[in-house]
């Protein structure tokens, strides 16, 4: 009898399953709004101009591929710190931030979770309700008990801010609270600046450990504004917090697995001690990160010229999404469904559309339009060629 006989089949990731069904669908004009990927106007995953420049230079140089340090490329980590915390950040000047290149934002979350389990073994982890599905899996796999705090208000399609504050206020001191820096996945609903200030004050007062996940910097208002939450925590006087950031979307480098974990400590000496623990955690997971994606990101961020090109293109992507949101709302209103105005208020690649499971099923079965069962749609997968198809179908299932 096989020693694996007791292993049960685990259901596949519902979103990836949706993509498989989409690929297998032979109907022309099918649209996949189930993904978490930015597509350009032609429906392609862009290769960004600045990235292509660095890639061509790297190909010409044909450098050897030795191992990177456990915590990654120094040039990548320094550029990441400036992007996440701001070039003039007093925290950086004080040496309080320990940053490590990781295998995507997911790697940063998992390394951060493993590290926190070591430091705060009995802490609970609070996630927004809802949150990115993998958050629960990452933190529970690291051994944490995961709880929820109120977040999305289905009535208003906005933030249940009172509920959020009430739930965060009930957490034990030393609890870990996972916060989405911007462009909340899956809802597209973010706190305002004033609301963030209150969240930061509450987290400080309760002695919670903030763990900020920033996977969409630059996708809502801009690189600096989208990092507002990180900047507020940095200014708050809170001594320790954690930031996981991802370049998957902002550099359109999904498969290169580019991310970073930054841990803020009380001072330089504490940051060094924490970094030694981060390195041991990485060593025991995957030993060291990957060279190619890191070299692409570092090459862009450390060249003033290429960085400007990258910012320009990221801005174009952001504007394209805003345009699609506006177009969808306007066209839905013209089709007699004015109740979708909130889609324009939501931020980033996703919207909680308010479509029910039954409506999502009809979209797929009758119109070959794929969305997540929760009603999450990826507005970054809309374009001028598919917008009318989507709008007409959404209007039809809304009647
Ligand atoms: N956090 C959130 C909120 C995300 O949406 C994602 C990607 N879907 C990640 C983290 C992980 O990013 P990566 O693909 O770089 O691992």
C-alpha cells in the first residue's frame, strides 16, 4: 500500500480553474474577466518599454548567472526601499529598514509570515473580509490562527469603515493586521487618506503589528500617492512594521517572480538583527532569489532615464484602467443600468461588481464572459474591442 494513500484530492484554485475553462471555451468573442493580470488595449500582457531595454542590454552582456546573496541584489533592495518608503524617508536615513528581494510578493508574504511566527508565536492574524484568497492560506500554513475584520459593505459597494475600526479595536495587542496598501484585491475599495490616518492611530494605540501588502503600487493614483499607507505608518512613530511589495503588476513581470520584504525595526541595530533572521528564513525556504527579474527591475529603477520611461508607461496603464471604468459605467447607464456608478469609485485592477453567483453563471454560460463567482471582475482586462460585449451582457443579466 502506498504511503501516499491517505492524501486526499485538494480542490484546485477556483480562479485558475476559471482560466482553464476559458481557454477550453471555443466560442468566439469570449472574455476573461476572472484573471488578476493587466492586459493592454490589444488584449496582450505588455512587455514594458523600459524592461525591454534592460533585457536587451542584459542579453548583449550575457553575464554569468551565479547565486545572488540570500537576501538578493543590493541594487534591487536599495531601489525598492526608495520606491516603497520614499527617497527622502527618515526611516531609510536611520537604517531602520531591512529589505530583501523575494520570489514575488507571495514569497515576501510567506517569508514575513514565517519570520513573524518566530517572533510572535501566539499572535492571531487579522485579514480584511474579504481578502486575496492566498492570504489565508499563507498565514495559516505558517501556523497562525487567521481571523477577519469587517471591510467590504455590500450595500454601499464601499468600505464598512465603522465595522473595520470596531473589529481592529477588539484585537489583542501584538496581533498581526494585514492591510492592503492600495487597490484592494478583490474589492477595489480602499480607505481614504482621512480613514487611513484613523487606522494608523488605532493600530498604534492597540499595539498591533501592521503587515502591509502592496501589490499594485502605481495602479490607482500614482507611485507616491499609492504608497500613502506605508508613508503614514512610517511617520506614525510605530516602531515596527512589515511591508511586502510586488512588481508583478507594476513591471508586468508576473512570471519573473519579483517582490520584496521590508521590515522596519526600532533602530539600525534592530534592523540588522531582524535581517539576520530574514536571511535564515529565506535560506530554509528557497535559499536565494532569482537573478533575471531582479536585474530587470534594478536596471530600470537605477537608471533615471529608464525609470522615467517606466513611470510614463505605468501612468498610461493606470489611465487606461480609469478609462475602462468610466466607459463601463457610462455605457451601462446608457443601457438602462445606472446603478453601477460605484465601479468608477473603486480602484486598481479589480471591482466587486455586485453581480451575484447566479448572474456570474449566466454571464459565462450565455455570453462566454468569465468572472469570479464572488462578482469580482478584472477591469484591467477590458478594452475598446470587448467593452460593448461585456456591457451588453452585464446589462442583460441585471434586468
Ligand atoms: N498580494 C495581493 C493582494 C495580490 O493580489 C497578489 C497577486 N495577485 C500578491 C500579493 C502576490 O503577488 P506575486 O504575484 O508577486 O506573488
